[in-house]
C-alpha cells in the first residue's frame, strides 16, 4: 500500500500547496464521514428478485470509519420486492426511460429522478455514495443502455438515480462497487468521501459559530472563508460557496494526495487519522 503513497513528485506537492488548506480547527469528537451505500450491497434483500448482493469488503473496511446511510432508489420510489426488472432505454428524442420488463412496460424514470432529488435534500451531510454496479438505478458507468429495438447501445451508462445526484452535486464523490476490486481506486474514493465530509462539516461549523477563520496559506482558501463571511452577513448561499471550493479541492485529491502520505496528513489530518487504519489493512 505504501508503495504508491510514497512517490515524491515536487510538482504535485506545489500544486497541492496552492490548492489546499492547512486546517487548524478541532473537529468534534462525534464526527464521522457520512457515506450512503446501496442497500443490496449491505445484504438487504431488496433486489427485483428478492435477493441481495452482500459485499464483505464494505462491511469490513467501511463500517467502523464511516456513518453509513443505506438506501434503495427503487424501494424509495415505491416499488415492491419482488418487482419486475427495469431496463434503461434510449428514446427517439435521446432521453432515457427506465422501462419495467413486464406487460405494462411502465417508465419510472421520473420517479427515480424525483426520489434522487428528495434524497440529497434529506441527507445534506452526505460525503459520498457507493452504488451497486450495472443497475438501471444505481450503476455508475457500468449499466446497459438499450435502444427501442432491444439492442444494446452501451455497457457503460449510469443509472438514473445516480445520474440525477451526480448532475445536482457534481463534486460529490460517487462510485459503484466495481471500484472495490481496485484497491487504489477504492482508497481514492474513501479519501475523497472523507475530505468532502470534512469540508461540509467545517463549512457548517464556520456558518454556525463566530470563530475566526483558520490560518490559511493559499489564496483559494483565504478567498473561500472571506466569501463565506461576507455571505453570512448578507444571508448568502453557503452551500454554493462550499461547492465552489470543492470544485478546486476534489480534482486535486484524486490526482495528488494518494501519492504522498505526509501531504495527506498535513492537509487533511482528520481524513488521514480515520483512514490510516484502513490503509494498513488494504
Ligand atoms: S441496485 Fe440499487 S435499486 Fe437495485 S436493489 Fe440495489 S439498491 Fe435497490
């Protein structure tokens, strides 16, 4: 594991120092990064045929370090278990339908999209999501998409629930369980989820209290807290500012922090402390 954490590349360190904050705020002891997980991966028998897709990896590695929110988009959309399977079908106008594979052939695309919007409104502390792969609701670039003649157009479409969340929260880290097979990709996801959660948590603390902004050593984080103070005074959209900052932070995390352990420890100490045990196990 440490092999890929120890590669020293000056260029990306400099990039990180420009982009990332030096946190000096003490986190609350009860804080846990929040991760939503498809219920069937947790062993719940909610699949269309009444089965589950229990994933031991999630239970072993994630349960202790994260607060888990189980969800099943199709159950949330009011579908029973068992139920007819669903297929993603591209319509003539290019829109994608989610058609039940029974005689009635109902399109539940609207229900899945509404459910997704409600889900992110309800779970505002969400740091990321692990979806079930290949599902017309949950898959992330692993789902089949058909045309109206029943031919497969692609094997790498995204389920409609996942698609709606991704469109609304473009920086929220999401993957499906296909990523669990690749340790590097899995760890990358956990780091991004922890960092996003940490950012949300700090954003909320800052919004709710009057403490001084943290000591910062780069222009972006200074600007972020400066904007946040201004917006607090005028009642601005704190979440929008957080998202703007995340637009800088999340790409930097995917490409740089994985490669340098001390950089991760310095810049995101809370994330580092929570993940170091997982890193040892992997
Ligand atoms: S893949 Fe998604 S929609 Fe299907 S059973 Fe699992 S959680 Fe539910």
